[in-house]
C-alpha cells in the first residue's frame, strides 16, 4: 500500500495546476475504503493543499460495507469527506455468495447503522 500511495501522490502532483475549482470529488473504483485513516488523510491533505475546492464541495468515498468502522467514519468526517457510497449489491446472502462479495448482508446493515449515527 505505501508504494501505491506514493504513486497516487506523484500522479496528483502532475495534475495540480491543470484544473480550476472543484465542487465534487468522488474517490472510487478500487475501493478506497481499504486505505487506513492515516493513508486517506495523506491523500486528502495533499488534495486540499494543491487543488481548489468550493466551500460546499461534495466529497464522496466509495466503500465496502465490511470496511466501515466507527473510526473510519470519524476520520472521513474529520478530513472533509461528507458522503459515503456504500457498495451494497444485495441483502440476500445467497446472492452475495454467488457474486463472491466479501461482506455479508448483516455487515451492510451495520455499516448503514454506523453512517446514520455519524452525520456523514
């Protein structure tokens, strides 16, 4: 993961002067919720230092239900993430197994409960 993070930061550096103000930031594809809070903080800090964001920017992170913990939700909120896109493909255990999803229906329900209690 450290090598990947270094590569992402290098690529972001390449693009830092090519855009005007953003009003939306979507972090997804590849499940960024696998990153630990420190790694996500590093990315967000770099983005805020090098890119311009409007005050009401919608900042979304894509997450697997089994990656959502109270600690990660608090971190997300603290670093400016204000929306979680939860990858809940099904609430049927057999369908989840067929799709080879690593989470269960119960884990999705728990993740939804956690989000509802955190003001994200």
